[in-house]
C-alpha cells in the first residue's frame, strides 16, 4: 500500500508579484505545497499540463513497490532536491 504525504513551505515565493484573472496585480504573502497519494493497487501515474507536448511526470508503481514503499517522504521533501 502506498501512503505518502508531503508538505513544504514555499517561502521563496513570498513577496513575488503575479496577476489575477482580471489583470489586477497581486502579491504572494504565503505559499505552501501539500501532496498526498494513497493507493492499495498497482497503478500508472501520468501528470500532464496542456502547455507541454510531453507528460510532466510518468510512473508505474508495481505490486512489489506498493507492498513496501519504504520511507519516501524524507527523500521527496528535501528542499532543493533534484
């Protein structure tokens, strides 16, 4: 069974500016990423964005991996990993 939860503060975005849908300027006061994945069957994960010609991320999780996923959270939540 896969049971993964990752939370990360994205403080590096604080103070940056963007635009609302109506064009008004907005400033980021806080930002946080929170991801959760819970599965009890083998699966194929496919993440895509309309602006990209190829998938952003693809993963096939086998029965062996979901039976004992180990401790993935510390490896996936490291700041600056990649």
